[in-house]
């Protein structure tokens, strides 16, 4: 988590699902890292599937990554190599969207 804080200094709010709703966890993150956790809950009385705020962006990105064979399994020995392949995959996705 310290690496995330150093890498993204402007990060202030993190959207989480109901699994992180515990008050002790939310307060620990707030007091340790000064981040606000916003729990995304479905609307009251929801029946069926409803897209939740910002969650689709993350899920869509993971779906894009699943199209790349090297990213679906852990073939690499070093985590840095895996990270590099994620960058390569994202660059390819963004280039296709620009074209």
C-alpha cells in the first residue's frame, strides 16, 4: 500500500464494494493513509443487474486484459516482467481505441 501512496500522491478516494464496509477498516485506511473509502452499494429495492458507479471501468479493464494470453496466466518469474506485459497490453488497447 505504501507503494501505491508514493506512486499516486493525488489519490484521495477509493471506491470499494460492500466487502470493505467494516468501520474499523475504513477508519484504519483514513487515519493511516488519509484516503476516503467510498462504499458503492446498489440502489434500494434493486432487482436484476444495474451498473454501479465507476465499477464498470475497472471490470471492463480486467475483461480487456483477459484477451491477452500472457496476462491470463502467471508465466513470468519476476513481477516486474508481468507488470511490463500489463503495460504492453494496455498500450495495445489504447492504440486500437485511438485508431
